[in-house]
C-alpha cells in the first residue's frame, strides 16, 4: 500500500509538471495565429497517437473490459479533455488567464462535494484546512488581486472548465470498470480530439492554424516542433501519468496534488517565456504545498476490494 502511494505521488507530480508545460508551449502557437481549439486538438491528437501502442499493450488479456468501460472513456474524452481544455481556452478570450485558472480549479471543490454526496465522505477538519490553505495559495500564485471587471461569459466558461476538471479526477479514480488507466487516457484523448475537430469543422468554435515559425525560449523554431512537444509533454505524459496516479491515490488527494500544476506552469513560463514569478507567488506555492500535506494527513487508508464487480452503469 505504501509503495503504491509513493508511486501515485510520483506519477501525480510528473502529471502536474507536464500539464504545467501547456501554457508555455501553447502560447507561442496562439501568438502565431492558432485558434485555441485547433491548438488543443493538435495536442490531444498527438498525445493519443503516442499512447496508442502502450495502451494496446496494457489491454492485453483485458479487452473485455471495454464492453462495460467504453462509457467511462467517452465521458473522460468529453469532460476531462474537450470540456476542461476547450472551455478554459474559451474563458481566457474574455477574462484574465489567472482568473480563468482560478475558476477552473474550483473543480477540486466539486470533487470533494461529489465524494461527500455520492460516497458519504464527510469533510473532516484537516481536509477543510487543506482546502482553505490551497485556495489561499492559489489566489497568491495566480496574483489576481486588484480591481477586476469580469465578463460574465468568461466566468461561465471558467465554471464549465471546473466541471471538466472535476470529471477528470473522478473518472480517473474509478476502478470498477477494470479498464487500464492508459486505455482510459488514450481513448479519452482520441474522443476529445474528435469532438474538438468536429466542432471546429462545423463552425461551432473558431478553427485556425498556421505553419509560421514560433518563438520558444527566445528562439524561432518550426511550428511542428512546438506541436510535437505539446503533444508529448502536455498530453501523452500528462494524461497517462495523471490517470495512473489518481487510480492509486483517489480523486480527492489526486486533485489536491494537481494544484501543483500552477507552480509548474509559472516555472515553465519563466524558463520558456521569460515571465519571472513575483515573491507573492512563492508564498502562494508554500501555502498550496501545506494544503496538500494537510489533505494527505487526513487521508483514510484505501481498502482494495477483493473482487470488484464491473459497473454496467458508468455513472460518475
């Protein structure tokens, strides 16, 4: 059990770090004329292709799990990929990036609320303390202080992204279908890519891309280098490691550790875009880490079921 938890923590941090590259790697594409939907679709399509062979290997002898688990894969693609990513990038068209990210991470509160309502996991003092510390830290890290006039449309997109983020952690933690984590991540990325591409093709969302070179770490590189890096790090590694981590840690702890993505985002923005973090953001980082520690200390041991029964109803 201890070994599984340590592995889960390591995978969760790898996932958070690679998710944290999305902003620094995605912004040069947006600056070069890519629409958010096209950039996200390219990212998740490449991620699905890179994970395809490992997912097929993981499914050896377990192909039967897809008969009942396909619903979870489709829901993952809809919520964790298309909604979470698409809604976030739509939100930043109307409100500051920091505010949009803060709204998206309200999804963690939705996870805790879901566990309370669906599974009876009542909020205990250390979890409440951890949530408060993490929320305060997130506000400091995103540095959203000051007078802000928010566009209601942007706020609604941000809240929709929060729903997608909550779905990511809840679906990732579900072991009842028996589908390997890599298969969930790979199938979800493919489903999300199809949904985004379909919406763009039908004209429901802006769909533009460019072959212009992009500026990365102060150097002009071909657009495809940036797209491949985005697909490898911010999709294949991020989703693959993230689902495997949440399967080991549970949705609550996994979602709180996911907050470290904000810290990694700032680090990569500094390294690749030259955006230096402010001292108040360092304070926020310490508060987030303190919140994660508090939630971990409050975590009940997860008792594995002897013979888990597959669910025919993929209710999340």
